[in-house]
């Protein structure tokens, strides 16, 4: 009886109704009856699930997408796509349609990054970008990035994550925590904290205590208070540290600044490999 009622609805009406749901709900509804299946494939539905600026995004793709329907286009954007000359990666969440970006290391501002004494640039097959940057040896680590809120999905809470690896020759990265921050322009939102750039084991901490004595506690006292986050593994073979988060409303276009700094320890550090910074919706 319910199926007969659904079949009496005009397909265009069903498509309009489904366009106010989500990609996930539209796919589930296609199993209700043939009418819903046809409506769920409609361009009317998937045009609404695409971001409002999708035509601008398509114009920035390094490799053009081939598609014959709005659903095919949506699914194509649900896989990582390089944009802006290969300096960013863009993807849609297939369940919600919300946007995520990865800013490559070339899209970031890193103190003395162009000086080969301190940083080396190289390609690696593990990266989605043409180059990564590796810290050789330096006492000052400062990494900054920025993105406009207009590029992101409105009314969404975003997390900001440094994508990184630690080389076998790494040293000095976990002596004291780095200061991390995310700030929306005009300081309407500020998120500060601390993070260690590598995981610390008990044996290493004991060695540091014997070698540095009270100097570690003195250095830590210079750093802002924070939760001392540590890197965690990603599904793509890299590691990440959450730098902070912010809520993107729908009130115009603002600049989001993100940073990681370890400039107070005054000790040499090396072996940090940076791929970029990801800005993606948080599961709440």
C-alpha cells in the first residue's frame, strides 16, 4: 500500500523532496521503490548536493573530470582532486557533501624554508603532492597557513591538521611542546594549545632527564599551557597533529590563520617531514 502511494507522486516532486536531504539519505531512498530510484538519480537532486561554487572548483582542477550527470560529477569530487596548479587537494565528503582541502607544503609559509642549510625539498611517491619539505637542522620551527572561509562549507565545524612524518634521523622534536593555534580573522575565534612533534617513549624521557637536568622544565615554562597533543596515524600512511578547530558560519568571508611554532627551546631540531595542512569537517 505504501509503495502504491509513493508511485502516485510525480517524479519531479520526489526529486525536489530528496534534494533537501543528504547524499546518504538520497542513496538510501532509492531502495524504497522504482519511483524513488529514478528520482534519486535526478540532476535536480545532485545539483543541490554539489557545493554552490562547484563550477569555480572545476575550473581549478589540474585534471578535468569527465561526467554525464550531476551524480557522476558529485562522485568524482568525492575522490581527491589536485587544484590550483597542484598546490592544493580538494575532496567532498560522500555522506554529507561538505568540502575539505589539503594545503600542500608549497602553499604554506615556513620560516627559512628556501634556505638549503635548514630545509630540503624533495619528491616522494608517498605524497599526493610533487614535493615535501624536510627539516635538516634548525632551532626555530615556524609553520603558517591560511584559508578563506568562503572556500569551505557553511555552518560546519572544521578541524585543522598538520600532515607530517618523522624520519629515522629525527632529533630534538619532543624536548618541549610546540605552540599551535587557529585564529579566525578579527579574533572572533581563537584556539590555542601545544603539541609534541613526535611520540615520546619512557626510555627517551629518562635519557633526556639525565642529560638536560632541570633545563627541560625551564624551557617548558616558556611555553603556553596546553594539552601536549601527539601525532596519530592517518589512513594514507602519514601522521597528523590537530592544530585546532573553528566553526564556519555563513556570515561572509573571513581569513583563517593556522600555525605551529617551536621557537622558545633554542635547541637544534631535525627530521620533521611536512606534506601540508588539512582543513576538514569534524564529526560532532
